[in-house]
C-alpha cells in the first residue's frame, strides 16, 4: 500500500537537471527527492531515521557522526567548525552526486543550533536546519542578502540572512528551480513523538489520496491588543520595490504586530470563501479545548492573555500544521521548565507539522498564515507550504514534520 501511495503522491517535477538545466534520468519515485540524515552517534536518531526511511520508502539515507543532541540541552548546539566538517560536509558530498534532491529530513539527535559561526556574518547563533536550507545561496548571483540591524537586539547588533527564493511562490518547489533545499526534521521530546510525526503524515496522506477533505478546523487565535492593519498588500514582502537581483534588503526594526493579526484575518476570509473549516477568534481570550485541529496559528506565550492550560489542551488531527509567533519556540526539543511556549509541546499534542525558532527571529520570520494555509489546503506538501510562507532562510527557523505530508486533495489554483 505504501508504494502505491508514493507513486500517487504529488507532481514534484520528476526530472533531475544538471547545472546547465539539461534533463537527466527521470527519478523512479517522488521519495527519491528526499534524503534522510541520521546521526550515527545517536541511538534515537538512528531509530527515527530508519523508521521514516522504511515506512516512507526513502532510499537515500546519509549517516553522519556529530554530538548527540538527544542527550542534553547543551548538545543541541554545535560549534560551526564541527558542523561544517561533520554535518554539512557529508551532506554536501551526497548532494553533489544526487542532483535530484529537494528535501532534507533531519532527525532527533542532530543539533538544532549553530554557535560561534566563524565565517558567517553577524549573529553567532543560527538554526542548523535553516543554514542547510540556504546551501549555495551565496553562489547564485540573484540571491538577496538581508541585513538585520534591529536595535531591540542591542545597539551593536548586526546579522545577515537570505531572502527565501521560494517565498510566496505559486510554483511547486524544486532545488533545480529555486536553489537551496526544504529542510525539515523529525523531532519531539521523545523518540516515540518524533516517529508519530511520520504516522500522522501517512494517515493524512491516505485520506488525501482518496479525495477526502479533512473535517477538522483551522484555528486562528488573534490578539486584539496588538491591533489590526490594512490588509491591502498583506503578506508584505521583505524586498523593497525596485531592488535589483543580487542586491541587499534591510530589516531595521521588527514588523508591525498588527500585520500578523490582519494576516490571520486574511487567511480566514480566504479559507471561508473556499469552504475550508476555520475559526477566527477575535475575542481577546486565549483559546483552548479544541480537538482534531487541522491548523493553528496564535501568538503563543506572547499573547497577553496566554493560558498555559488552554495551550496544552489543543490537539490535532493527522496532517495538522501550525506556527506560533514566539521567539524561542524551538529553543529545545528536550523536556524543560519555564520560558516561552514551546513547539515541542504541540508535537506531544499530536501536531503533524510545526514551525519553530531556535532564537529571536523577529516577526518577519514567522510563517504567513494566509500563504501557509492557502498552499496546504490546495494539496501542497507540509514542507512546501511552510517554506513558501517563510520570508527568510539561513536564519533561526526550524520546520518539524515529514516534508512530503499532504493532507488535502490537490486543487487547481
């Protein structure tokens, strides 16, 4: 049954191309566009990677040897030299002879954060995942650098990321077309939770292939205290009008919180118009006690009315995806106490995909609700939907889940 599902999965554009754009051999399966990365030093990583590869039918598996991030919060961060040698090096070697790869799947036990990133301009802490997603952006002459100098970080703060070349695309992702990669990871507090992400993905996919629309609602929980903006022009691009390809964009301050509230409104209007079940809560309370959700966006613990019990009462149907506007929602995937609300809690509550952030990313980095749910409910994959909604790569972002997960039947745009 799994082999049949793989053959019908989605039209990813199954021809690999060389650097000149010449068509090469057609790949046999959509899953040949995926490579799974396992940490040979981590029993959990090996187990999660092998489980995913077996159940998904993925033939491309690369074993690396780096610190085991499943054993302590300290080992969730890795110095840049170790990353380059032990993580990026083996992955690059594999990609060099497998030009058809579009998706890289990391696994629990691989560090989430780069520290002391010598050779990387600016901030010294990046998401490992997002750094991989921007591989070779620096070699593409039309890539746009993003200088970040928000004074809220400190008067001397300066960092650089990349403008995501796939942002707000209406064309499905391929490495050959857009450069970079869609990088996700299978992670959670436990091995079982990380493997449950694959279970949710496969269950959702079976229903989608059968043409069934998920009955679960998408919950969008606005915080009215942050105000509302004119929805015209939302979601806003980071790139100023007239910027030349290969130029530099600048972030001098965090985006207006009202924009995010209004992007949730925009998403709700579009989904309702298409008959997709959605709840837009404008009451100011922090919503809880919802089960079987197919999507969720909120301000998390940044909401002035945040209720931890309500947050932990949310549960998800197979295929449910979400994001929260929380600066450090992905700071750890190990049990911890205190601090901001965590995306790992949503994994424990059976979400199938969630975006998270290792460190302060600014609101510009949070996924656009209107883009992510438009693409996802039209049959795009989890990985495509969350990346299309994300303005930056090479930054603080992490996407949790099976990148191939598809919960809605494919629809024409």
